C-alpha cells in the first residue's frame, strides 16, 4: 500500500511543507507546530518524491516573487 502525502503551507512563515496524510501535525523549520486540518492545503501526492518536487517548485516560485536568493 502506498502512502499519500499532503502539501500545505505554514500559516506563520508561508513556507511550503509536506507530510504523510495520516499525520495530524507537522513542525515547520520556523518552529511553528502546524495543525494539518487547519492549514492551507495545496494538494495531495501519491509518494514523498512527488511531494518533495511540488514543495521545491512552490518554494522556488515564492522566492522569485519575494526576492529571496540561495546561499552558495
């Protein structure tokens, strides 16, 4: 049986995250404990690789809009 993953956004910092569908919370790197049911859900994927790709794409788009840059 494959696990499903939910892609969602942290209400505190706006970062995109993912977690297994059955989880109720996830801690964001900003320190906020996010309740999955109350978060802004972006979508659902079949596996963690797809979820990771979606999060990377969304973060990259967000960084272009807000002028963030990557450290080398």
